[in-house]
């Protein structure tokens, strides 16, 4: 499970977890337009970025290339809300 830190304490994204080594799935309780997803490696280099719209109560998944790295940060941004979490791949 990826732990999300949110300074606004808004709990719109209920589940965010690695599905397998390089696929992440999450679920949102509300529709989110133009959400920016960014994954950075431990050196803070961007290894995945995408802007998308999430439908209400729908699961969304995406895959990324870890390039052998094991430690990552995921950033989710929309409107004035910024969420961030850390995860590792075994």
C-alpha cells in the first residue's frame, strides 16, 4: 500500500496500491479532471508522467518502467491539491 500525505486531508482517492511490480491501481470517489500523475525515482528523476481524467467510482491503472530502481515517489496533482506517497518494489 502506498501511503499518501495530503496537507488538505482530502480523502478523495481511497485506494492507491501497487498491483504488481510496475503497475499501480487506484480508485477515486469523485470525478477528477486533468489530474497529473508523476513518478520519480530515488534520485528525483521523472520516470513516468501523465495527465488524465478519472471517472467517479472507477478504478484506474497504469504501468511504468522501473528500470531496476526500487524506491519511488508518486505525486498526484489536480486543481490546488497535491498528494505525495512513497513506495518500493521488491
